[in-house]
C-alpha cells in the first residue's frame, strides 16, 4: 500500500500562521503521498470548505485524501476514504456506509485493537504513539519501536507508524517493518514544509532499497 508511504495529518494550528492549503500543497510537492484532514475544532460548514479545497489539491498530485471521523463528509467531497478510531462507528458499519471502493484507516494504540480493526475490515492501521507527542498524550506512554515492530509483524494489513516521528528518529522508526509513516508537526511546523517532506520521503526510500 504505497499510497500511504508518507501520510500527512493536518493540524492548521501548527502551520505557523500560513494557510493550511498552502502548506499541504508544499508538502505534496515534497512527496507526501496521502493527506488526512483532521481539524476537530472546525464547524461542519468550515470543515466542508476545507475538505473541498484539499480534495482538489490532492487530486492535482494524485495523492490519497482521507477525512478523520466524518464518513458523511468523505462521501460529500468524494474523498478516498476515512480514518477512524475507537470512539467512532465500528469499522464494519463504516464499511457498509462507504462501500467497498473506499479506504478505511484505523487509529490503533494496542496490538489487540489493531487486530480487531483488521478483522472488521480496515484497510490499514496507524499505530502509536511511537514517541511522545502532544497530539497523543491521552493515549498514554509511547509504545516505542519494539512494540511497533510487533504490531507490524502481527498484522497482514499495512501498519503506518504514528506519533512524534521526525527527521531525527525516522531511521530508527523504519527499523520496524512498517509500510509508511504518518506525520504532523515534522512537516506542518517546518519552516520549509516542502524540504521537510522531501527529506522524510528520501529516508523512507533509502531504507526500502536496503530491505
């Protein structure tokens, strides 16, 4: 599932005052392969407007576009799918709503949870937090690369590493047999988001060549 090699999750508050669409475009120019719209504090109308814009931009780059939580919004803007977690509708229910042509990603924080998502029909899981990160404090202590590797080995669907991944630790992260990495601040908060994405993708590609 190479579509999620470098998976950008949005948080406009980390964009340094720049427009989210502008930073996402720069990230895509740098090699981001998929984008998840995750702006939980926006109203439905505001989120729809952002979703329409990001759907257009990701389509320009041939990148996947998923929306966090909102199955209805994903259908409304013809996103490629949704990304859900334990507090959302069950995976099987989301699948019935979306149909077989859409992608369902699942945010897992334990191996048994990831296995359940796989059994219920998720297409991939993000697993973490691998490292400490403000966006995942509610989910407890970081799992580390060892637990990430255990999850990636236990599942047959792709596992995407998530949580605190940056330029300094991406090589360590890739020691686990993951199919990609998901990032937020490593790209959105970077002064040069295009170069930040390009650096991460280069590290991923270099690692793949030696495996």
